């Protein structure tokens, strides 16, 4: 009786190693014979692995394992160079700092394909052990996530290791929402012309960097308009003029009295549309920390207030506008492309409004109308 003939393997090769384990090798789409990333206890296990690898190739899901051998250091540098032209200067500097100081020292020598969620979780844990703030850790993780997602998109690795990682919670901090009169007290107690700068934060909702970057050509006194198309930011000690955050340029209407006061201030400036509205005593562009210490904080103290930041004025403006004219109008004033950003970070409930709603609702229930009825306001 003839013995059974061993069937010829249709895909790949399997051989027994001196150790007694089995090695599987397969031809990639490029015809190159590659070994599996592990050995197997039995030839059947090796055959099963080859069958799965064949399906990956046939379905177009196969990734060249050599691509994942690039280190985190090298891929991070390549990724940053690729995305930098689309980033604001301050964002570029922030990403570079996070990569250099927090990502590369721990993960830089690791190959992309070697990273697992547990690796990333351990890295996050090491940052917490070092005492870094929740904000800083989350920023670093967000950048690493973008780097790993780009590796997936470029078929370096099959999936990102930045998944299912528990991050430290951000402390819940609420902005100090001022009343319009409290903001007015700060303006009245500020040194000129910085009182106008503070007024623009409170009554136009500008970001500090946007107010620092205002030029003569941005002010239309007769029309009562302010063009917001630049932002002055500090990146690694260097001042950089750039577009506003999220590149949201906008034109804002301001009240007649503020427009008049700005007009008088323009008369004191040098000729030329590029002249900045607000400068240091030495004629230099403003830096946030120095300006706040020299002008803003003293005005807050003189107004009899505490724990007020320049950003609180912008948040207060957003709250006032959203409360009376709606969130969409507030989003437009603040330069948000998405109103959810306004509600999440700026617009806050105004004290006493719930009582007023309850009183109005009771009147509506009785079929009454009048001052308690919902109002429709014209945009600012």
C-alpha cells in the first residue's frame, strides 16, 4: 500500500528550527520572502499564521513590517516637519518642546511597531510621577496621538497604540464672570491708553493677543468697526505676529463712545496704517506677563476686585452677549467657528436668570404675555 504523500503548501514555507520550534516565511506583494515576527510550537500553528497572512495580502491589509521599524524619534521629526507649514508659530514651538522634552527622552529609541497601549500608559504614568500638571500631560499625549495616527495613515503600523489610555483629569476651573459695571471700574482705573485695551477685551471680546496686534488700519472710527485679523503671541521668548486663533478673522462693531475714544487715541499715533495701537513705553510690542503686571493687575486692585485675569473679561463678554442675544451671536463676536466652544468655555449662566424663567413660565402657563415673554434681540 502506497504511503500518503505530504501535500505541498500553497503559500509560504515552514521549517523546523534546531530549537524544535517552527519558523514561517512568506512572500510579500513585492515578492520578497519575509519571516514571521515570532516562531511557533507546531507546524499547524505556523500554517494557520500563514493562512491569515495570505488573507491580509489578498484583502490589501498587509503592511510592510520594515516600515514600523522607524524610531519614534525619527518619525516625530519627519511628522513635525510635514505639519509645521500648516501650524501657527506658537503651536509649532509648543509641539517641538513637547516632543523634545517629554516624548523623545522616553520613547525616542523605540520602534513604532513595538509600541503598545501599555507602553503609552506607562509613559503617561511616568509623567505623572515626575509631577507634571494634568494639562501638560494631556498636551503631550495629544501630540503623540497625532504622531501615531499619522503613522497609521501612512501604513507604518496597523493601529495606533494611543488608545484606551487613562489620562489625568483637568481641574475644573470656572472663569470669573464680572458684571458690566465691574468691568467698567477696571477700565476707569487703568492707565491710559491701556484703559482702551482693557475696554476692548471687556466690551468687544478680543483675545489679549488680538488687542496687542491691533493697528491703525484696523480701526474704522466713523463706522464703529474693528478688524481683527492678527494675533501677537510669544513663542520661546520670541514675539510673533500671526493670524487669530483658528484663523478666524472677523469684523466687530463697537459702541460710539469707545469708537470716539479710540479715534482720539489714533491722533497720538505715528502716521501709517501699520502703527500698533498699544506699545511699551520704549515703543516695543507688548508682552503679556509684563503688561499684566504693569497695567492690568494694578487696575483690578484699584477697582476693588481680586482674582481677575484678562481672559476673564473675554469670558464675561461672551456671557453677557449669550445671555441677551444668544450663543450664536456670542460665538461670532468671540471668533468661534463652532458655538459649542462658546458654551463650553465662555458663556455661563447669569445669576437670577432661573428665577426669572420660572416667573415667566408661570405667566405663560396662564396665557399671559408681556415682559415675561421670550424676546428676540437684534445682533450687536
